[in-house]
C-alpha cells in the first residue's frame, strides 16, 4: 500500500525538502562566516534518481540526497535571497504534505467502499 511508485516519489521529494530546509538554515546561520560556501539540493538529480530507481530499496533516499547535495560557488549570499529560498522551500514542503494527505484520503475512501 505504501510501496507504490507515486507514494515513494512523494516521500523522496519530502525527504529532499526537509534536507534542503536544514541546508538553507545552515546557510543563514553562516551568512557572516568568511569563505563559507552555501549549500543546496539539486532537485533535478533527486527526481532523476527517484524516477530511475538508481538506488536499491534498502538504501532508501539517503543515497539520492547525498548525490543531489552540492556547494554553490555562484556568488555571495544575502539575507534576502536565503530567506526567499527558505520561504519557497516551506511552500513546496506544504504542497508535498498536502499531496501525501490527498493520497491517504483516496486510500481511506477505497477501503471504506471495499468494507461496505
């Protein structure tokens, strides 16, 4: 029931968003640290890994997330840009949680119909 491709993709994306929240918070905490290089998650790699199932089931999403994590040398961090990324990530996380909730509602309805 929880091993469907759609559910596993939602779970993988939610895990990536949670890890990104930690990275963005760490970036904010180190915004004044000299020579600190911001870190982020490449979601195209996460999606690619989830869709291609490059990682065996027993390793979970950690391997996908470790390959999707990168250091961003593109320029200096600003408080505004990091806060904007943090808020954007929060909105995406909320969307994923609602998608998972919707998935459970469908399963619940299917079970209720089957029981009657």
